C-alpha cells in the first residue's frame, strides 16, 4: 500500500486538499474540490487493492488510470439542472 499520495496541480486543474477543512469556513466546495476528493478516493481504493504498489510516491492524477480520471472530470464538470456550476 502506498505511503504517500500527492496531488499534481499541473495536471487537470486539481485542487490541493492540504488545507481541508481548515480553510473551508464558508462550507462550500467547488467542482475542482469535488474532483480532487474523487481522485483521492480512487487512489485509496486502487492502493487498497494493490494496484499502485509499483510507485513509492503516488501522483494524483498521473498514476490513476486515465479512463477513471477522464470520467471523474466528465461527471464533475457536467452541468446538472439546478446546479450553479
């Protein structure tokens, strides 16, 4: 299981979650925050199943399967009726 995960802010506009929840006093998440949480969840699930064992440091989203990354982006950036995104 990986011991360290890092979100690569250069790839895909992911948000850094290092200040969560301290800097979220407004109690609002934007679509980039939601994407980052989804990617982190994917990394945890993949790591738990041993799919990321080849990496000493897991870079998110670089080491997440591309199709998972693309689907998370697609779903998070889809404008649903009633959404203000």
